[in-house]
C-alpha cells in the first residue's frame, strides 16, 4: 500500500473536516488553559488549506507546502508556526514524490515532529502537541519495523496519540500560554495534543477506513 497524491489530498480534507467537527471542543479545552481560540484558529486555518488544494501541486511535497503556508498565514498565536512547521518539514521530506511507501510516510512524519520540537523548543512531557505526536511516531515506527500492515500501523499510531492526549491531563505546562498557570494547568487536557491526534486519526480514517477496531478515543 502506498500514499498517493490523491490520498494525501484526501488526508488534508479529512483533517479539515475533523477540526471543523471538533472546533468547539478544542476552543473549550483552550479556554481552560489558553486564549480560548485554538478551535477557532485551527478551523480557519484548515478552511484556508481547503481553498488551496485545487491545483496546489503536482507532487506530495508541493501539496504539503501549500497547506503549510495556508496555516502559517491564517492561524494565529503559536499554532500557525508550529503546525506550519509540521507540514513544511514533511513537505521537504517528500519533495518531488508522487507517492509514498509506508516507510516514507513514517519518515515524513518523523521529520515534521522533529521540526515542531525545534521550533517550539519543547520536548515530550511539557503538555504540548508533542505529547501526542512523539508517542504516535514511535508506535508507527515500531509497528512497521515489526512487519505490521500499513493499515494496522496507522491505527496503532492513532491509538498512541490518543493515549498521549489523555496523558497530558495531569501534566503541568511549561510552554506557551498554559505555562502562565503553573500548577493550575494540571488537570486539563492539552488542546494542541488533542488537535494533533485528530490529524493522525484523519490519516487512519482516510487510508484504512473501517479497520480501526476498538480504538481509544482521545
């Protein structure tokens, strides 16, 4: 199984749909520890991505780059640069490619997550989107290395992200607006980790529909 240009566009459309469907939830989560605008900003950004998709590029890298620039130009706060970096670094890893093998998708996602860590000067355990992304990439890598079919690997990646979202609840934030609350940030689910999980779930739903089984909800 490979990820074609059309499949990548389907993923981005799925991301936009997922963010739109969870817009209010994301905003409510952000109201507890942030500026109460994460859902609003992310929805605006992915609607801009949708507008860019027609004719965005002849290869996967160009498509991801167009999506990244749409997010950077329309999403406010830290989310625009961080999610833009995620897709930009994925774009660099897939430049000129018309389709990706499972290993190439893993490599692109790894590159994007490393980019987010560099851009945000953050690491796992600081109550950020990385708490969903890092375990997800680790599980995807473990699944593929162990010979799992791509569909299974995608859903294992999704479930790891879902667990990572829940794991943010007891954490004390040390980055971003939430860090201003100090100990009071504990007990709240991180909105960035939540939206990151939605993007990974969109990939599994787009490329392995109906194969999720009894998956965890994030």
